[in-house]
C-alpha cells in the first residue's frame, strides 16, 4: 500500500475514533412526556406599589392558590369556581399551604401580627400566630404539619426559627418558638425538604445561593448562577426546582439534581419564570411575570387613545411648553431587581410628544443612578427638574438643572430612608414644591410643601407637613390649583376606598369632592390648568381602570368617563394648554403554569 494511502487510512480511523468519543461524551437528551398546561392568571391592580402575585399548588395537587392585591383566590387546578374568601386589609405577597391542603397562610394582615390563615373548607380566616416575634416573615409548614419554620429579622441579622404547630387548627403560640441558628447574609424563602430539613436562599457578598441546611452548605447548581426563591423539591428529594438568573437580567426555572450534575432549564420566557411549588404527584406549578407599561394620550373631552411610547415607561408629566413629557422608564419588576430593591432598573427621562412617531426610547436621560429614580417635574420657568430618587440611601426629592448642566443633583428633602416620598409637583408661581411622604410623627403618608426660588433653584425653607383635618386617610397624590394657595388630592381612606378632596396649602379642613371604590392604590390625579376639573382613575363597567373627569366647584357630581378602549390606565397628567391628558397604560399579570 502506498504511504499516502496508509496515512489516509490512519487519519480516517483516528477521525472515526474521535467522533465516537465526542458522541459518547455528549450530554444525553432527556426524553420526557411532561406536559405544560395553563392553570390560572392573577391580575394585579396597578403598576406602583405592587409586587408579583404569590401562588402555589396545594400539596395534594388539587388546588391552586394565588393573590390579587389583598384578595386570596383558590380554585381547582383543572378549572372550576373560585372559592369565595374574605379579603385582607393589605396586599398579599406571600402564601404557603398547610400540608393537609385545607388551609393557607398569607401575609398582608398587620392587625394580627402580619400573617393570617384561611381555611378553605369553613372559609374562615384567623391569625396564624399569637404573640409572634417581631420581624417574623415567610413561615412555612413542615411536611408532617407538626412544625413551622420562619425567618426573623433580628438586631444582629437574620435568624431561622422553628415553632411547634397547633394540631387543632388554633393559632400557633409564637412564644414557644426557638431560634435554630443565626444566619450570615440576607435570607429568604425557607423551604422544607421531604426529609424534614430546611433550605433557604442566602444572599452574601453579592451572591445569592441556595443553602441546605438554611445558612449552611451551598447547594451547587450547574450552571452556577444567582438563585431566587421560592424553592421546591421533588417528592423524592432528588431534584431542586429553583429560578436562576440568566444573562438578560431575568430568571428562568431550572430542575437541579441534588447530586450537583448538570441542571435542566425548564423555561424560556421573555420575562421572569419562577416561584415553583411541587405537589405529591410531582406536578410543578410556576409563574411567569407579564409587566408592561407605556405612555398614551387622549383629548381632554374624550376620544381616541393614541400611543406616545412603545417601550416600558410610566408616570408622565408635561414640560411647560407642552412639547415634551417627563417619564419613568426601565425594565424593573424583574425578580433580581426586587430582591435588591431599591437598587432597580428604573430611571428618569424625557420623550417628545409626537403622535406620528411614538417614542421607542427616552430622547434624554435626566437621572440614572443605580437606585430607583422616577417621576420628574419641571419648574414653571423650565429651569429646574425635581424628581424622586433613592440615591445615596435616601427616599427623597432631588433637584437638578433642566439644561443638563454638569453640576450634580441636590437632595432637597430629608425624610430619610424608608420614608418613600411620592411625585413632586411645582406650584404655578414656582414658589412651592408639593409631594407626599411619611409623617415624621405617625409614619403614615402625608403631604409636604417646600418653599422654592425657581430662579436659583434654592429652597426657602424646610419641608413642612400639611395638616389635613376631617380625614383619616393615607395621602396618595396631590396637584396644585391655579391660586397657588390650595391643592386637590386623592387619599386612601380604607382598603378599597378612596377620596378626592381639596385643602389649603397651609392645611385645614378637607372639602370632599368625590368618593370612589377602587383596588388601585396609587392611581395619581390630574387637574385642568384653569382648575375647573379633575381627572382621575376608577374601575369602569367594562372591568378596566379608565380615565374619568369631574368638574370642581360645580353642581355636577357624576364623573364622565373619557377613555373606553380595553386597557388599564393610571397616572393622568393634564397638558398646559388644557386640551389633552397623558397617562400610563399598563398590564400587570402573572400566569401560573403546571408541568407534569
């Protein structure tokens, strides 16, 4: 045989051997007859102040429970009527099933220490604990129902506690709990394994990982990425279901073998897919977030709604010329953002009002700190922009030049971290700045005014609280009336009940304009430039939150609906010439899917 032929034969044999080795070590496909089915959709009641709905499948696999604001919804997994349960006083952001699948514990009830239990058979709700430790959060029953594990925010950091559960359905005696261990780092979502151990997510040194036991050894996932709860374990404890961060800033659901072998990605959605819960038959229910906002416009007298932006944007406010809108924009409401709140992807910017070409991005960035920046507002002379920011560990109002000067922004309110200021508004004469924030005395939301010099951008006094008499309510948002001496405002009197009123800049008795029932807690408010009418958001007969108009100071008491397209609205802003109203159009849902 010729030499070249020998070499060719050897090379071919080597190629065949290498190919066989490559194929041998390729990851094996994992054939599966698992099916994906939609279970339920939870609708939230507004884009501001809400978080993703909580939800989980019952341990016996027959029920799905999920939250919509302060309402707990329970229905059969395969379809059927929703069990009617009494709403709580506040939003439900966490829930957990009792192992017998007959009761659910939720947060959202500060009147009973934060957590309550719903019995879906008797449809009665009551406290989960008596005398729970301060700072208790995210309780979860053990598989045998004899214990509850929970996290406690203690002075020295997070702690894991364990409580003996009451077998008779009575409230658990919080005084009988015992501390299991002190945890290093921020802890979340304690979860029992089928074998009776407690796992949790620990965020330490900028990394978020699952630990088992909680606060102990890291559960190594492949890929090694930041993990976010809730967590779930397969009935045989061989698989951890967990949301892992991807390179787009969102999370996807993975099935990670507890042996540390390569995990399987179970989802590929444009938004977050997370929050697994597992039934006894191995069914996994998870949720997919859908959060969308955009700016739109309608004539003040009603008519066709026109889009002004095609990207995620909200909280519009007009510049003095009526040619531009200040907006809040960004891709937040992602699980990684919420886990690091207030360091979220939300910034303040400007778009041009152009009906022929809706904005695809902000034309100008006003402020983009690593923290939450939102809700800018121009001074009447157009020289200054006030906005809300959490920059430098604050929850305050900041000021910067509208001309893009190089000077850094200045903080002009000093309510402190956790006070959560609202949306600033300049008085028509430019001498005052109005906003809502936490009272230093009661910690409830109130209105403040700061004296301003709009020529120099300097304050002429400290922020002072506007004392509103005759109303027991959480103040939400206010706008100036043309006289510079009074404001029109909206406030929350009780769960699901809101009031629109006027009051003097220096405080006094509230004059009621209108009362309404709505689950939308931060809808904003707008007033016409002449002060003759107010625009607000309310639920309409079509089931959507729509824009309504009501005269101020007249005899008319019935609001007029001015938008009718099938979409939710919020945060109206009246144009300087009085002819148009801008607002946010939003959709905020979570779809629950079952994989089995």
